[in-house]
C-alpha cells in the first residue's frame, strides 16, 4: 500500500529532490510558499506542490492530518535573509515547525530536517550525535529548540519521529550560492576559478544518497524510531580535490587564494561519524562514489548554465 507523504519546503533543493525520488512509489505531495527559494527554479516549474505558509495554523492542521509521513524541511536558511530578519527567521523556523508538530498523532511519522549547525564550533572530531550542541547563531538556535520541542511533544502525542542533523549536501537543482554550484558556475563564467581556504576539509554527501537513505528510514520506522541521526557521507574532501574534478570536467584551471600561512589544517580523517545511521539501516546506507557524483553535478550545471 502506498504511503501518503507530505514534504514541506518542497521547492527547495533537498525538498524537491526527495519529492521527485519518493513520488515514484508513494502518494506524495509537496508544500511551499515560494517566498524564499534558493534554487534557480520558480513556482511554474513545480507540479504537485501545495502553496501554503507553515505559519498558517488552520491550513496546516487540515493538510497534516491527511498524511502518514511528514518530512519537514521548510525553514529560512538564506544567510542574507537571516541577517536582515532574525526574529522572522526564528518565528518561521520554530513556530512553523510547532504548527505541524501540534497536529501530529500516534499513527504518523515525522522526519525533521535539523542541521549540523546545532553543534556550533566543534573542537573534537569526528562529530557524533552525542557531541555538544552549542549553536551560536539564530538559524542553529531555531533548529535546536525545534528538536527539543519535537521530543517533548512526541511523549504526549505518541507520534514517531526521526531528527536528521544534515551535513553539506550537493547535486542537481542546488541554488547557485551554495559551495559546489559557486565553483562550477565561476569556472563556466571565467577563464579560471578560485578556491579559498585550501586546507579546510568538508564532508559532502550526494543528494541521491540522502534521498535513498531517507526512503530506507521510512521503511524501517515501525521497528526503529524516535532517534537523532547525523546524515553525511562520512568522508572528507579538500577544496583542492574538489576543484581538480570540477576543473577537468569544465576544462578550466583553478587558482588557490588565501593560502597556507593563514589557514590551519584540520588534521582529522573524518569530520562526521555516520555509524548510527548505518547501523539503523543495516547495510542499506548509501554513499556513492564522490568523483562520479560530482561529475554528474557538473554536467547538470553545464546544461542549465545561464
């Protein structure tokens, strides 16, 4: 029997990819108000998405009760918007989440997309779900408070949940201001492209892997639930390594800026520990080949470059 799944923030990069992935085998609807959209695609490009603001309590109540699974991604995360509107950011990120959570019941599964930002300035690696949470800006604070509200509410309303602390994700449809698209588009536009902080390694997960892993999580949710999980690749990549792959695909060279003396090398093999997620999925946790995933992403932006 097909599950009825609602995805909030479905016009965003991750939301749109999860929607298109899950709708092949499920009855899926998206929800978005299209006001703050970091992707390059506008409202007319989206089908199967309900136009609704998550702060609209009456509408949200009627919508939420119709679904078996709610995947909640809707949030303000654009840095410029957050800087200009900190109070509005918190209102949407927390109270919007609260409007959904308050209407959940025992027969529903709630998958909440939190963020690695809740960990704040980490000094000990790799990051695990037990690492200290000390967010130092409004986005991270709104996410962490929402996490706590979900856990408390679940004790009363008995709905099942997963809280996903998501790390850097890349792939098709990502907004041009994100790290990977910025490098690709810069190379397509100019004779060469710049990389900064060459020693700053980062964990990067491919969007298709995240979609697969979320789908697997839904499948096992009756047996395992009410868990906080790090979602990442579990691998670390340097800007030099990333730029070499991109440069070869677009046939451009990269220039290293702000080199060695100003950068302290993060001397760790892994930024994120993903053993918990892997254990929950029992061998079904997917991590694709990074080079091939990045090559696919570059091809997408070459075709859609404007």
